[in-house]
């Protein structure tokens, strides 16, 4: 899941450039902390965090190739997936557990998020917003499953099995008793949606969203 | 003298007078064995490569596998072949002897100069044979720690090894967590599986069924259980490969003939290959040492030493781990490595885990596998940066 998902979403930045969502995530992480990136791909985000914030960076990645690339770069990454491998970690093992463009590809998003909130003091989740106007338009006017630049694979050949909208995600955080410390939505051009806009505006204009969460208790 | 006889006398000399550096520990410094007895005197034969830096912070200990020895990266004194890990260890190699001081010692119970069943028992003037107490992986590691003390090294930068060597790596991290900066266990497990014990038992029974084994006292009677040891090696060798690799390399191809001979000759190439593996092995290895090595692996159960919880073995382990497995390894399958990784994660240890896709089976850790080299290089270099080793 994670490997194939990462390649399909939010990865519109050209090779070598830093992805917008990565910069947003980096802006939510404090220096000198312990970070676990679940579905870390080739380790680009971990490298960014390690290099700029001196974090103790760890990762989990499903694809052998991604893991090998990461370890060859000197990152601490294990082969595994979000659904089964978070269970082994003890409570509060990390300051931040990050799930970047991966939640829609997990089998049990709710359990994954609950585990993230258990093993990390904070959870950071970025995901493609299925409530974005362009996606709604494809379904409403064309009657077809949406295919966009960032979600380019057809319905029968995508690892993304659990899409959600920003509103859906906010509801899930409530069910899990998580507090939203920060939230950012970015539009198709990578610009941030106005912070004080109501949720419905975010849900319409935000192509991706990044949430910083915390356990309420 | 025949060549075979010359080889055997060379092998015997190697047991008591190895072509390696040697350190000897006397009774006051005995090795305390898990079997509950002290082993003294203890001789440890070892090889080193590269130079120890002034801070003594760049030492890498290589732990060898069941039938390996200390000759990691030099011409083997008996076989004349290159060292068993020359692809991995040497100038500019992933374990770079231009930067690191690499040490490898023959394990206790072995037959290449460290005290083992073929060594002369000073009490009797004859080889120990089965009078040597059964040794364990932990005993091997204790002996290595004595050697490291002798070399004046407080903390090893890295401990690395595959298979039985990987077991020693795990034992190092559990027994001496403060003395290891990073650990590289490859194609190994935290315990020997039932299937693996079963294969070892077949090998041991083959040796003991050889009339020339003589209850382990073959040296005294001037014979050697070559047939039994050879069969043990043949059976074991199959477990080091994979069905796919055997099929690809040998298939059902016939050996220097066009049709089956309707006999029990080695008609098939795979038969001929295995017979060669068996007969060349007996030239360099001692049958009793094979019994001791296999037993040590069978007894290995790291979790068992820590109340059945593997995670407890690594509590407080500050060291970084890189666990490596191979897809076609059915002796130490990926699930064994995953169990280690899960236990380390449970302790929130710094761990990397790579499963490398190959059809080469268990032996892949000894072979030319570019992904293994890239992984090792990345892991070692990152650790060296963290450790401020030039």
C-alpha cells in the first residue's frame, strides 16, 4: 500500500524539489525530537527532517526498494506496513508519528490512526481530499470515478481503498478523541487555503490537507 | 605421503599451531562456560585487518558461521582459496579495512586454532574429543569479549555476521549492550527452529554412524569419519541453497554422460556437486567440531534466556541494528528476522530491516549480492558519522 500510494499522490514536485506537503509537515515538527514516518517511501521526508531539524528519524515502508534506498542512505527504516507493524511499538515511543499520503491506502484507517496516537505524542496526517471540487465535478457531471493529476490511477488499479474528505477526517478525529492542534489545506496550486475559512470552504478548495493531532487525554 | 594425508597433517597442525595471531588464557583467566565448568587454558586464534585508531573506536568484530573461520579476507591457509567474506571486507569494500580495524576470531569449539575438540587437552596430551564441554553461542561471545579486552578495546564500533555469526551478533547486543555501537545480524534468528535442529541432528547422526568416528576418539585410533562428515555436509548444503537456485543451476542435467547408467553412480550433476561439497569439506573441517558447532546453534534461544520475552533481551540496548534477510532463505526465513525486528521495535530501538530478493537461498549472505553491499555500506557509513569515525 504505502509504496504505491506515495507515488500516486501529492508527488507532483519534480525530482529533487521538496514537496509542498513535506514542507508543511516539517513546519509542524519541533527540533531534536523522535519521529516515525509510516510509509516513508524513498526517505525524502525523513532526510528533510533529519537534515533540517536534527530529528531522530525512523521509518516504515512496504516496498523492498524503498527500504533498501533508505537504509543505503543511512536512515533507520524497516520493511512493514501501517496496518500490522504499529502494534509492536510501545506507548509514547515517539514525539511525532507521521502518515504522509498513506491513510487512504490502509486497510483500517481508524485503527492505524488510533495506534499513531498511542505510540506518538503527536500524529501528523496528510491526505488527498476527496471532497475537492474537481473530484466532486467528475462524479457529478461525468458520472465517472475521479482521476486527477495526483490520483492518476483508475479505480480498479489503485492502492487507495479508503478515500475521505476533510470533513470525514475531522469527524474521525472526534471519534478517536483526538485534538486538532493545527490543520492546513492546500489548493491545486500548492497555496494554503485561507486559515479562517469555514470547513466547507476547505473541503471544496483543499486538494490536500495536513493535520497535526494530539491525544485529548 | 599422499596428498590427502598431507592435507590432514596440515589441518592437524592448524588446530594447535594455527597460522593466525593467538592469545592464550590460563587457569586464572578461565572461560566460564554455560555448561557450568571453567575452560582453561583457552587459546583464541584470530585475524585482524586494517589499523586500530588512537581512540580505539573503529573496531569491527566479524562473527563467522558454522563452518567458517577467522580467515575472512585473506588466502585460507588450508584451501588456498580467498577469504570467505572478501566481497564484503577489504580496502574500499562495504566493511572498509582502510577505515576500520576488523577482527575475526575462530569460535570456541572450532577447529582452526581456537580451543576445540581437536585441540590437545593439556591434561592428557591427547585431543579433547568429546571430553570438551558442550559450548554455546553465549560461550563463543564470552570468549570474543575476552579477546576484545585483551586488545584493549572498550566498545566495538560494529559486530557483524551471518547465520551462526548473526546469532553471535544478537548475543553481543544482549550480553554487552554498552560495548556495541551498531549490530548487523544477517540471515539469522533469535532461536534455532525445530526444523533446523532436525537437520543438524541428521548431520550428527551421519557422523556418529560412521564406524570411523569411534565414539569421538578417532584421532587416537588413526582414523577419520570422513564418510559421515561428508554426508552431514551434503545434507546441510542443500539447506543453504534454494529449490529455484538448484533447478536453475543443475536441473536434471546429467554429469558427463548422455543417458542414465542404471546404477547408483552420480548420474545427475547435483549428485556430483554435493559429493564434491562433502569431500572437499572433510579436508578442512573436524567431525567433532561439527558436532559442537551444530549443538551450539541448536541450544541458541535468546528469548529463553530472558523469561521467554525476546524484547527483554534488548532492553536498554542503545545500539543501532540493521537486520537483513533473503527471500529464498528457508533455513532462516524472513519471519525469523521479523521476530527480531518486532522485539527491537517493542523496545523502540533504532532498527533497520531489509529483506533482499534473491534466489540464492541462505548462502546469499556470502555471495555477490549488490543490495547487501549497498545496505551494509549505508548502515556502516551512517553509524560511523554518528560515531565521528573518519
